C-alpha cells in the first residue's frame, strides 16, 4: 500500500511557527510530487504547497508565499512544511497528498493529482492559530 501520513499540528499564537511532517509509506519520495493541502471549517480544501524532489521544484499558493517553506528528505521519505508568521486564517486541518501545479498568470495553484491513488485523505493534522 502507498500512503502518506501527516502530523505535527498544534495550537500556536499569531506570528508563531510550526513545522508539519508528511511521511511516505510504500514508495520512494522522488516518485511523485507531494504537497500540502488544507481545509478550514466550512471551506473547500485548498492547495498550499507542492514539491518534486525529482525535478527539484517547489511551489506555493500566493497566501503563504514568503511565510511557508516546503522541503523534503528523501532518505527519511518525509516532506516538511515550515510555517512561519502564522495567521488566524491559516487555521485548518492540513493534509498531504499527490500534487501538481498550474501557473496562471504568475500565480501558482496547487492541485490534487488524482492520477495517484493514496487512498482516503486520512485525519490530517490540525493547526490552530489564535489571535
């Protein structure tokens, strides 16, 4: 089975930092682009960031550019999301999954790569940013 598991969420004050981790099981990390998605209460899931270790590329949605950094450790099969300068609007359940990116007029849109089946999304990891 191939799957991704996200963890590392928590409660933090606005302006604080958190680092999320996403571990891959059943496949090498450089086989697929892996990204972070989030879903706030009452809202649709949105793409946050996407990394391809094979192509050595990483992308961010506009709302997190300059604040979040995605990275990967192939040996540990883990993708990280370092989140700095957190805002209450960043409060959401964060998930990791297969991703690709659409460049629309210079803005990157991180989307789910539905060609890759990692099974159900799972519980994700909750990030709560208090004001």
